[in-house]
C-alpha cells in the first residue's frame, strides 16, 4: 500500500510518519512538505509538495501510485488570524485539491483532521455533542467547518472514503507546534525544563480540551482501520482525552519541578481560546470505532517531562 503524507514535517506529521512507516513499510510512505526538513531524507522517501498546487499534487500521486493520503498541511489558528487569505487558500484549496485528485486518481482512503475550532461562542461549552451549532469566529474554524462539509460532500457524491476527527490541542515533545492557540501547553514544558519559569499567553483559569501525541496518532490509525460500515460519520468525529485549566497543568509540572513558576499575560490568543469549548462528548467515536484515550493530565505530564528532558539532553529538541 502506497501512502502519501502532506504537511509531513509539522507537529503531528513528524510523529505520524514513523508510525505509518512501521505499519506500511518505510519505502511505501512518502513524506511531503512545502519545505523539506534537513535530515528527513534519511528516514525514507520525501518530496517537495505545496498542496495549493493541484497539478503538482496530481503528478506526485500519479508518480507514487498513491492508495492512501494523510492530509496534514494546514495553517493553524493563531497564524491564520495574521493572514486569513493565506489560511483560506492553504486550508480550503489544499483540501479541495486533495479530495479532487483522490477522486480522479482512485485514491482509496483520505485522512483529514478537523479541530475543536469548528465550535464557536454559540456552541455549548461543556460536553459538546457530536452534532450541534457550529458558528466559529476564527478563519481557521471557518475553514474547518467548510472543510468538513466539503469532505462529506465528496464522500456522499463520489463515495470517497475520507475520514477525520476533531482534534483538541495536541501536546508533544517532538516537532514544535505550528502556531495554534493551544501551543502554550507545549511551550510550558520546554520553559519548565530550560529555565524553570514560563509566561503564558492565556489566563491561569483557561480550560481547553487537550490530547497527548500517542493518543493523537492512535486516533488516526484506529479510525483509518475501522470498518466503514460501522461509521455514522465520515469526518469530524469528536475525540476527547483530557481537559484542564492552565493553572492545573502548571501545578502538575510543579510536582516534578518544585521551583517551577508560571506567570500569566494573556494576549489576543485568549479571545480565540474563549470561543472554544472546554470539553467534548466523544461517545460517537467510542461507539463507532472503539476510540479510547490512554493519557490523562498526570500520565501525560510525567511522560512529557521525562521524554522531553531526554531529548533536550541529546540536543534533539
Ligand atoms: N496540533 C494541534 O494541536 C492540532 C489540533 C487540531 C487540529 N490539528 C490539525 O492537524 C493537522 C496537522 O497539524 P499540525 O499540528 O501538524 O500542524 P503544523 O503547523 O505543525 O504542520 C503543518 C505543516 O503544513 C505545512 N504547510 C503549510 N502550508 C503548506 C502548503 N501550502 N503545502 C504543503 N505544506 C504546507 C507547514 O509547513 C507545516 O509543516 C492540521 O490540519 C491541523 O489543523 C492540529
């Protein structure tokens, strides 16, 4: 099976890539990005691919004989607000190109992640149901709602097997996060280990849903392996793992690093965080494809600190 990954050198792609190469064989997984990351070529096949260029995408898919695409290339929430035009082009044109080339070239499956950013101030804040009001106030959220609708259209109209989840903030110790509103939940670990102090860009009582990277990868692989007949939805499955206030995360880190100090200086990203839900109801994902997270706040914090400390020691983070 030939697998193509777009946006492969970002936060999620750089950890999904080795998992896919373990599963399908190193040479069967083509890692692509708008810019190539130094050293990535040693890990398996790589190619330059800008997803806004439909012809380039089609040529790459034809050359590889792609069976499955993991489409991760995107502009994330905070960066998107700085350049909404670019965010729309990358997020919407990129997705449309992937769906259209998949239809034309008989790609059998597509994974495309949506986000909790599909929800907005008029959505419920807690235990948000799978189906509810979705009127986001960020361009990122607008592109994710429109993307879910477009992907569902391709699934219904052309029987394209496109699947996806609404990821919460993803926490990981590998490639740094790419300009999202939940980046603070990663930055805090780097700061705690490097200097013992962190100044956060959201409030101490800011609560958002989060997920540790092993659960994030597991969600993608489990959903893609699920029996299609069991799925009530194509894209946009709510998936939930943990929700915490930033102050709770800081307190958890302090259990491991007692001298750690966190200060709070909210900036414009606080308003984005305030428009998002605090927790999600993921019963549809649990029922349809047996989704189950393994990391809570305590387990994630302990693992993050030890993994990241080892990486920092090796000069790898
Ligand atoms: N990380 C999170 O917390 C999170 C949460 C919810 C949803 N998601 C979604 O998961 C997917 C992957 O996110 P991520 O965290 O790995 O993002 P990231 O920003 O770390 O990586 C995205 C990659 O896409 C690349 N890219 C940008 N424009 C491109 C283009 N025109 N052509 C090709 N590549 C391009 C970037 O260079 C980057 O390497 C995205 O769809 C994102 O919306 C992420």
